[in-house]
C-alpha cells in the first residue's frame, strides 16, 4: 500500500489542573500527544504519536512534519517495514539533530508506530499478534543492527527467536485467555494527599494488582511517611516500587533508598540521569537487594545495550514512544532477552498503555517466552479518548483483539483537546 | 539588563553543491544555523545558533521559539548567568523532550551562547576573556552540577580554578601574542578527488599546520589509498587524524583502523555511536597506540563524564553548539581537566570555529593552563559571513579582541541565506 499523506495534530490534556502525573521532576504535566495520521491510497489510516508533557509538543509536531517528504508517496510493504524504518532514521540531515535521540527520534518513532498501526489494520490483526506470527528471519529484518554486534548479533537473535517458535501457539492462547500482568502507579503521584494515597493503594489491591508504585525524591521525610502509609495499606505481600524520576546524584540515590529500606521497596526507578550507565551500575551496587529499574528515557538501543552490558539494571523499562517505535523496541527486547533481564514497560501518560502492551505481548509469545517478574505499568488516565482502550481485568492487561496498535484516538477527543483551539483550552 | 525579545531565523548555506563537508555518514550537508537574536532594553543584541546540516533546521528554530516565554522579559545579570541557564534547562515540560539532548537541548545552547555574546558585549570583552577574568567561585556557579558529584564536586573544581589563578595574566598575554594551536580538516572531505586532497594537504603544511584530518569509513580500499597519499604529501612529522563519523560497530572499527596503521594515524575520531561509552572504551583498547577522540555529538555533560570515567577517550572534543552552550561546556572542561584528558574542540560547519575558540582560550587561561596536545579544529568555510571571523595565523587561532562571542552573522548574509526565501535558494 502507498502512503499518500502525513498529517500532524497538537493534542494536549490539561492534567496539571488535578496534579495527575505529578512527580519530583515533573510537578505539573499536561499530558500531550504530537499526533500523526498516515493515510493510504486504499483508505486505511495509521495513527501514532509522540508523548510529551505539554510545552514543546509543537516541536515534536514540527519534527514529525520534517519527515513528510520521506513518507508521502512511500510504499509500505509488510515485508520491508525494516526498510521503511531505516529510510526514516538514516536521513543524514535529520539525523544530525540527534543522532537518534530527542525530538527528531521521537518523531520517527511516532511515524513508525503509525506505520505498524496501518500494517496491523491491513492484516486484520492487533500488532502484538502481527509481530508474533512473523517468521523469525522477518523479525530480525525489522531491527536496525548497527552498533549492536558487540552485544548481540542478528544470527544469535535468530536462534533465540527460532527457539521460541514451538511455544508460540500455547502462549498466544494463554494470553488471549488470561492477559498480561500489570502494576499500577495510580495511587502514588507526588501531588496527592496522604488520604488519597491510602485510599487508592487499598483500591489497587482490591482490584487485583500485586504491585503498586510511589513517586519519591522531593522530600525525604514526606517519602518515609508516604512509604510507611502505603506499606500499611497494602500489607507485606504486595510489591511497592519507588520512582525518583531522575532526581538524584549517585551518592544521594544510595542514601535516600537506604532510608526507605524498612518499608521494603521492590525497585527504585530512574534514580539518576537516564544517560548515566555507569551511575546506574554504581547505584545498583549500592542499593542491593533493592532492584534498579530504568528505561523510559533511554534515547535508543545503544543506551539500552550499555545498561545491560554494564549490569546497571535489574529491570529494563521500555517506552513505546521515545525510541524509534516498534522496530527499535524489537531490538531492545531481543537485547534484554539475550542478557536475561526482565522488561517491565513504562506506560501511563496518554496512550502509552495502549501502545506498549503490544510490545510486551509480542515479547511473551515470540521472544522471552515468559511473564515471570514482568509487569506492564498501568495508570488509570485518559483511556476514554482511544477507540480501542486498554482493558484491565483482575490486575492484568486483556490482550487487544482489534486490528492495529490501539493508538487511534477518537475524533471527538482530537477535536476537543486540540491545542490551543480545542474547547478544553478555551476556559 | 532585560531581554525584551527573542527572534529566530532559519539560515542555510547550499554547501552540498560542492561536497564541502562530505563524510561517511553525511554525504551532502547544507551547513545551516537555527539562529537566535536576543534584544535588550539597552539596545544590545546577543547572537547565537544551533548548527545543523540542513533539513530539520526548522525544528531547532521551533525549539528555540519554545523557550521564548522563559527569555522575554527575563533579567540577564552577569552574576546570575548560571541561574539564567538553569531556568532554561529546568523547565520540566520542555525537558521531557530530551532530557538534556536533541533539538530542545541544542536550542537552549543557542540561547545560552547568545546570552554570553550579550554579556561579553555589555562588558566590552570577548567571551573567552570575560570568563577567564571571573573569580573561581563565579565560574563554579555557572555550571550545572547535577549528576556530576561521583566524578567531580564543585569544591574540587573550585580548588582547580584557584590553582590556575596565579598564571592567568601570563597566559592571557601569551594568547594575545601567539594565539591558540589549530589543525585543519580542509583537505580531507570524503567527496574530494585525490589530487584535490594532495594539493590541500600540501597547502595545509605550507600554512603552518602541524595536524590535518581525513574523513574515512565509506570504503576501505579508498581510505588506504587516500591515507597513503596524505602521508606522502605531508611527510612523517605532521599528524594525520582520521574521522569515521560514527560509521562502525566496535569490531569493525578495530579492524579498519588496523588496516590504516602503516600510515600512522594520530587519532581515530567518532569510530562508533557517540552514545556508546563502553564501545569507545573497547575500541580504545583495540586500536592503541592510535588514540581515540570523540565528543562533537555527546549530548551533555553526563555523557562526557562517563567517557572520562570509563577511560574511553584519549582526546575529548567539545562542540560549542550541541550541549547547553557556554555553561555546560564549562562543566565539561572542568571534568576533562580533572581527568587529565586534553580537549580538542570540534569545529567547522558554520560558525563553530568562531564560537568554540572562546572556550578553548578560557580553558587555557583559567582551567587546564596548558595547550600541550591541544588543538582546535579549523575548516576554511563560511567565515566571511561573520562580523568578527576567526583569524588563523601560522596554523594558530588569533585571540579574538572584539566584545562578544564572535557568533554574530553579517546582516547581508542573514538575508541572502534565509531559507527558503533568500536569494541563495532562489536558483
């Protein structure tokens, strides 16, 4: 099929009004999407987006537009989706703005995800299933292998994927029946009062979640009190992850986590700069047996590779919309599987849950073959704006059945939250 | 003084028409500037820019514009330039697009450099001298120390700066008399024919340069031939650096460089992904005694810190316009000095020579105190568009004497090369 047009929208939700999503580095986010629609000559539409938290969303929209000459008129062939990706990422002039990081890379990711939304719709399959039914060699061809050979070769990746083929059918059936495990961040935003935290933590356990997450890092005394309240609310058997959102230097991270140790934190997330591979390795040594998790702000597969090579993380957290979409995340999933590190995706924001569930489910069926110690983040925000919203049943993501990547917003929402002209912004 | 307006321009030079600037990753760059002018209430103007290579320049311009609400109406106080910087970089919503990388970070760098251009003009001093005459504590206050304490504390940086105070006057006098050492990349672009390479290499030696650089990485047989021709042209005593512009994986880098060893390359630059700290460390072990140099695409001080911590580079190459301008480069210069690694800036493009000379000269006077094994890249392109262009005398940069950061383009050039409306683009 041929892509005939690329259209962008600046969509923003005024989430800062209720402090939803507030953390130590991001006190007042307005969850936003630099949204892209690809239209084809046979009438199908692919939808994707960069997730941002407000100001600057227009920069991502401009970065998406900058790729239009590479996309409009291009053929999108299911057997050459890797080639389509490569042509977006290897434009030498656009690449200079990264390379492979920041607004331009996120923009390429939005377009690549929109292309997979299209491919899923054309095939009549949800993207997790489209990917999980591909031949191993076809999956290997989707990834960009440049810079990875010191950690993982395409040959070894092919072997891993082939080893997983015999179990694909059984795991697909299980996924369709039981879904994929989730954890929830809904109780833990920094801007929430103690009673709201306690109430939401109890509700999370009642809803079947076995892990919750608390934002930390602004004030130590507050964190000790909130962690104690959360632990009392959920009891000893529910995991409580803590998330510092890049707030600390290495030494401070180790000290702060040690103060929270009496309340048994399961992992500490983003303790320091997401670029600091060696720093994360030092934090991991310093806070063990508390685990270290990071990844939502890793710019690309080269950063993920190093986190694994350096033994810097216990848990790798992919994000559907920061790296170059489905294809770069496939490379990252293969790397994590090669190093035996569980992937627990970052989600929340707007649409991140919808998008990333496809990647974890593909991983389960065709790559790692397990959900052990793997959970997808879930936040109960803004799902009503999507045509095929995630469904959580007993603390698990139900497997999507609609064709595509679940990334298409409802037309009414695109209109109402258009920035700055939509009615949500006319108050 | 108060900044009353921020204005952006999209300026592009059609350099791809002559293959100036062509290398293995960037075959056809159109050197460009996302240009910013800050105007103050007392009539002064500060000029700065993001350097790009063409397409996507408009994305950087949009990213500069996104900072306008943080800049227009702001006070720019010489004693609070670090605070001005921090307010630009710590806008939580804009930060999400990096963090501290890509278009938004480069945009902040353009504004910060424009602010220092303003501060220099207000003080009647070139920026290198403005910085080199600051008290050590004032210099420490300019840098953002977050994420650095495991490598360098502000306290230790203060000690280093204080140790350098006694020699400042003598080094300033020497700089004004003799300038700062340079090397030239003019002969070595990949798109140049052999006879042009040989002619320009001989001219470089005749002009007093003691180091030249060749682009490599597209074709091994071509590289062996070009390296042999260059070595014959310059003789055994002139250093020849080679630059792969991120072309290789780790193993390929080591193999390729070994093939060029008979012609005595001095350093290999950007052998692999600029994000790959561990990869550079492996390449360095594999190619010694050939040195490893990198840095022009390091996103920020956290990446530079790790290159030093991991022993991944023999030479650190700062860029004036990729990180967050003068202030983040001060942190990087201090880190390099603490690790005893020489800094040899990346330059060329459009205006990079003009801007970065101020940083190396400041480093010489007030930080490292030496020019040993330090050279600033020089490329003989596009200087005529600047009001205070660099001057090269006997293979050295003459110290700028005009107030500001040498980053102001001539009004005629801004008009003629405006994209897409300027006369240069109307052909």
